[in-house]
């Protein structure tokens, strides 16, 4: 028996050397080193027999692919290997190899999949490119440039991430990730939409989800406020998605975020830019082309997609009006201009400056952020404007100057509840029902500024003279001071009917909670109340009923 094994091994080695040449990029494994070799990263293994015609045909194709991608072992942690099943029969039997050639992908020692399609160079190349992207495992010290092109969503499927794969894979964007909990009803409703989205964005955007009940550290690091939370990750940053969770809206958001969106402008556009945006960033190019800086701002437009207005220009008149020479970066906000003073090639510095500068003193509310901002604790100076009115532009400028003066004098003031006012602008024409219902305000009175507290549902409708305060800096500052000193009294935003409903609701809430927490006790109490009610408040018997009862007790004689 021992002699037979030696002879078989010798024959196998001879056949191997004669039929299939030794590989320079696909390591030949034996039983003693197999487990250790496939334990790290991804390993694509060919199990073959040198006697098999199909194995012989695959040999040059396999060698070609392994040689073409031999650098992947160093850059992606993806490697090729092979096992001669004539020489390693026991090893092949342990791995359930029943035909030759059989090709199997392993990741960190476990089987991922068997490749069962056509073993042509084209098909195998497509497979290894996909799998090297799915199971990329970059060794330390390897730059992204060395890794080369990593396929994006090659399968058109939602990827389930965990802590290990999250950190390993999401450094190669873009990734649209849903942070969810299995018990969340909205998350469950999103499943078919999300799967359709993954298919629609095949080869464009990676689509993934992560279970926050199993991966708490990741969700905490991302400051997930609720479920589902959807974020697009790219270039080391994340943008939270806050709009409608429909296929069309999600697809438009993802596709918009992955392309550069630096908007070209000329000098004639400057005034409209100032009117339309709370903050506008303008990248003024130099007289000579600089692809490095252009690329830097393309990436910034993706990082801050849907958060800032970023414009680019080569117009010398723009540079002249802004009093800068290119390359330069300026921000127009708060009726003022701010210039970036750092290096234009330092991406981290540019990104940090944009982040620090992008929030204005006065925020114009959009449909998606109106609720979250107005419902925050504290007090808000709410400007109700009609954009179609000529007076609105002047009112906006006056409000910004008021906000500047107010914030600069905070040390001398006594803000309501110890917190400074937030300044926001609301397009009252889009929220007419809210404006009329909450503030009983005639739309013809716009523009108007009111100090409100949405949490407490109160507001200050008038100044000390009993009239609406004009949108003028000194008048508004006096209005704020009178509120802070307690001279003015707030008014409820609720109508009498709404107040009555809220009162009834507040009284019913403890009863509802008691019934929910103690259903059996509540049932007995309810039955007892019903019996007591019937006993004490049942109507007396009718006279006819009493008479029949009395007569029923007598003997009736018949003649």
C-alpha cells in the first residue's frame, strides 16, 4: 500500500511536469501548506488533474490570468493557487472535489463560491475582477494609486456589511449605505426599493446596508440618529440623505453626488448668486491651467454635494470684482466676502475651511430642513418672506445685519432660556396654511419677523406699541430686548379648539398607558364600572310593567 502511494505520487509528478508546466504566479499547494496559505485574504484555487484534457486546456488560460494579476497579492490581498489532485488526493477529497478542473474562491479560509461558468480568459477575468473588488483586503503600506481600478457594484446587489467588511471596503467609494434595525417598520418598507436601487445603480454606486443592532460601534461613530439613516460615503466623507425615500429620489441623489458639480459662472452672474444662495463659494482659476487644483475642487463639490453652491470661473472680470488673483477661493455670505488664505493644493485645508465657512448667520429654510430646524429646542427669529415682493431683498439684507449686531452684543444681553436666537427665513407662500393658522397673519403684511418657540408653541406677535415690528435693524433689536426683559408677553400658536384637544389628549395619555401596561386589571375595572353604572343609573320600570307584576301575584277568580 505504501509502495503504491509512492508510485502514484511519482506518476503524478511526472504527468504534471509533462502536461502542465509549473506556474510562476499561481502557487502550487500541498496538504501541509494549504490551510495556512488560504487563511489570509482571498485565494482563487484551481483543483486539477494533469491527466485531464480540460485541465490541460485551462492551464495556459489560468497562467495568463494569474500572471496578469500577480500584483494583486501585494496590493489587494487577492492571490492565485492550484492543487494537483493526483498528487494531493486526500486534500482534494477533503474539499469535495469530484471533477477536474474545479475552481474555488476562498476568503480567509472559508469557501465563498465555486466558479461554474465558462472557463474562457474573458469570463475568468471578469470573475476575478469582480471578486477582487468584493473581497479586497489591502495590506498595510499600499496606496490607492497602486491598487488600480476597483469595480463598483459589479453584481447590482445590496451588500450586507459588518464591522470587518465595512472598514475594508468603504474606503473605495462611492457607497450608499443604509443604517438600519431589523425591527424598524420604515426599514422593512425600504427593502424592495433598496434592492431595485442596487440593480439600477449597477457599475455606478455601491449599495449596502448595515445592521446597527449587531454593529453598534460603527453606527455610533456615524452618529446615526434614527432608522433608517442613509448616507453616501466617498472621498473619506459622508453626506446624509434627508429627502423622500423613493427609488427615483434616491437614484437621483446618488448619481448627482458622484459627479463633479462645480458650476461655471461669469461676472454677470455674481449678483444673482448673492440673491439666490445664503453662501456661495467661488473658485477663481489662475491664468495658467492647473489640473491638480481643478481636480481638488471637483472632489470638494462631491463631498459637499447638495450642501453648498460651488462655482468656478476663469473670467478675469469676476476676479477683478472680487479683488483677487487666481487661483483663489472666496465665499460670499452674510452680505460680505471671505477669502481663503491657505494653500490651494492642500485638500484637507480647503475642505476644513469650506466646512467652517459654509453655515450662514441667517438660514433660508428648504422643505427638507424646515421641520428639523423649527422643532429644535429654544427660540427662533423667524422671517416670513414672500420672494416675489420687491421689498424682500432689502428685508433679507436688513435681517442679516440685525443678526450680526445681535450676535456681537450677546455679552450684554440676557437671551431667552440662556440660548441665543436662531435666525431663519421661511418662504411664507409655500407654508401659507401654517402661517395663517399658527400666527393668524395676513399674507399682505409680509415681510414679517416673529420670535417663536415651536416646542412650546408660543410666539411674540407685536412690539411694545401693539403693532407688527418692521424689518429694520434697530426696531428688531428693540423687539428682541423687550422680549428678553419680559416686557412683552407671548401668545399661543394654538386655536381654542386645538388647546382643548391637546388638554384632552394629555389627560387621556396616562389612562392609555395604564391600560396598555395592565390589560387584565383594566378589564376588571371596566366591568366593575359598567355594573355600577347599570345598578345606579338604570331607568325605573315602566308603570305597566309594575302593574303586570302586581297582578301576576293575585289569584283571579272566574265565574
